[in-house]
C-alpha cells in the first residue's frame, strides 16, 4: 500500500476509534488544532509517564517543574523570540497558497536526496551481498552529480538563513525552479518575515492591560526558575530540570495531522553543566535519548540523527532525532547545546544575577545548557504510525479475512485488558465483572459482552488492547480463563488467581525503563 494511503487510513482510524478528533468539529474544525479522545488521552498520558519517569524518577539530579504558560513579556524579548522567532513566508499568486520559503527549499533538497536513495537501493538489489554502499556513493556519476547539487544548494541556503537574506531565499526558489504544489506555477511573491508567537492582553482595562504571549516553548519557564530549583533543591551541577506543558505557535504551514499543530505539548529538559563540558554532555544526552526511543521496540532502522550544519546563533551543537513516518523521516526530538545564552540573556534583561557557585572550583559562573526537547504529539504520531498494521488472516475454511491492529507497546496501550464472558448467561458475566472490579485498581480494563467473540477481539485489536480475557464454561469448573494475545492471536489457559501477576509483568513500564 502506498505510504500516503497508510497515512490517510491512520488519520481515519484515529478518529473512528476515539484517539484524535479535529478540534471544534461541529463548527467545521479549527486549522491545525486537535482534541484527544478517550483512548488518545490515555496513550498521551502513558507517553508522558514514560518520559517523566525516565527523567525525574531515574535521575537523582533531574527535578521536575510545572511553570505557568503566561510569563512576563520581557522574557520573550530576552530569549530572542520577539525579534527573531520568525518564519520566512512566501505566497503563490496563482493558488493563493502560503508557504514557508525554507520548507519549500528543504523539500526540494529532500527530493534530490530521494533520487540518491533510489539509485543506491537499485544498485543494492542488482549487486546483492557484494554491494559496497560507501564505494558506490563515492563513484557513481549520477549520485555524485546529485550530491554536488545538494552541497551547493545547502551552502547557499545556510548562508541565506543565517544572514536572514529574504531576497536570496526567493532567488534560490526561482533558480531551482521550485513550483507551487497546488498550481504548479512559479509565480511567487517576495519573501516576508512572520512572527510565530500568539499574543493576547492581560489586565482588565485598556490602559492598564499589557501585551503578553502564549509561550512558544516550555524551556523559558525552566530558565527563569533556574535559581529557584537550584537553591530550594540544593542541586549541584550537573543537574537538570524537566517540564511537560503546552506550547503555542502560529505555524504558517500546518499540515500532516498532529505533526505540526498550532497548540501542542512539549517534554523538555534543560541540563545545566560546567562551561567547557557541554559537548561531552551533548554526546551523552544524544545517546541516552536515542536509547529511550529505541527501547519501545519499533526497530533501530526507523530512527536516525540529523546533525545540524546551520546552527542557531546561541548553539554550539544541535541534532534532531528523526523517525520514519509514513511521509518520510521527520524530526521528533531536538537535542541542543544552547551554551550560556539563555541564562545570560535573562541575567541581562532582569538585572538579577543568575549564577551558580561551584564549591569544587570555588567560583561562580553561568552554567551552559544541554536541552532535550520532544513534542508529545509527534511522539504520539510516532507510536501510532509504528503500531498501525493491516493484516491478512487465513481462516480455517481457507478463505481470508483482514484485521486492523494497533501493535502498541503494552506499557503504552490505553486499555490493558478486555474481559469478555463467552455468553451472556450461566453466571459467566458475573465472573467477568468480578475480574474487572478486582483488576481495575491497577489496570485500565474493559468489560465487553456485545457481539460475537470474534468481533469483540477485532474491536480490541483496533484500539490496541494487548490482552483479552475470555470467561467460558470451563471457568466455572476449574477457575481458569483464556488470555488471547493481540499480536500472535495465540490463546493460553491460566488460573484467575494468576491473572494479576501475569498482566502486571507484561504491561509494566519498568521493563522498558530498565532498558534505557
Ligand atoms: N525549546 C526548543 C524547541 O522548542 P523546537 O525544535 O522548536 O525546539 C522541539 O521544538 C520539539 O517540539 C520538536 O522536535 C517537535 O517534536 C515539537 N514541536 C515543535 N513545533 C511543533 C508543532 N508546531 N506541532 C507539534 N510539535 C511541535
């Protein structure tokens, strides 16, 4: 199936099974804003717990924080967001569609990269085991020509972005004959800057009110609380502060479902280190974060690092962790070495000393910062994309059937087990209800007695429930039930008494946390 179709099906499935709804749907929706349904909110909470526990529970030197969304407006001046949190936008005069100029160029680069990948894959098929990819990339003329185009374009693009040269960005689009995906034309306007922050007024009277911003990242709430947490928690460098919370950006191009939203959630951790040690910590966090992703078992080949060559003025290293979504490899998380930029700026703008006294060195300094920043919603999309499967099943009579299954890691699944009486009589529903009432204190359980057992299994497969417990007449005789495993569809008979321990072991987040 084409990857575009997979993605469309995933979006439809998310809505049909209560994961994600378009916001304000009865009013025709609100662009790039989404609501999480009954299963979506559970999955989201489980993702957040996995992240929070991996940061705050497992590290003595990482503390949690929940700072307010509204903050003093000068914070955004100090951080650079008022002056520089802009995207270069360009309109196509024929389609009247608006684009990010940098994204148009990046997509053009990705197309050339795609051509190279296709050459490599074709050659791999042709040469089989003896294929030497490195040598092929170094010698194949078509690959070399395309790589030269990429390098040249990248250099020009970096220069234009770093120098905020909007005319040059437009010229790159013209020179590379980049067309509007809707109209197919090259009838472009000038490139203009567009600030991504939402603003509102705080205060009851017009005279007394002041302009404030909805935070575009949670990180600044951490920086302005650096001293509060360090002093009250008696934290010694190196230490980190972790926070999960909403962020808001007036994205120009909001596409691809929950990948790019105007209201979204971030999980950010700022790790404060001694100046001069930041690149060593950057490397450590890079490795730790990749391990965190891969521990979920979606396959190492679906992840890659994208090291930045264009660095923000305050960073001395940066990388993205990218995941292979149905629409290609895209950023899920950013890891940035932000130097002492943010704390220095807040020291300057607030006029308050923001320094750490290092007892070992006997001196005060502004710490350097390594940031790990991941979007909850993008992580959610990663988990759903990796879990969604359509399978063809062979039935006993030789015919085939299909099932849609969400192969969610059990620790993240919204519902851990569904308990089903085989028939609605003979005391089976009462036994099933008792099991649910016993286990609901520890696991999210569902009681389900509607339709045939086969249809009930399919329903649970579609929401990703890893275990279905069936109560049948044998249960009355020997207190045994069957567990049906979502992924293998195998069934096993176990004693009711053993259920709690079996399920607990399987759905526990601890086994995943131990891997990281
Ligand atoms: N504090 C650093 C920071 O905010 P970023 O690369 O702009 O860095 C970090 O964002 C992460 O937040 C991204 O890797 C992505 O997962 C998520 N994110 C950013 N913008 C988003 C949007 N419009 N919709 C959903 N997630 C977004």
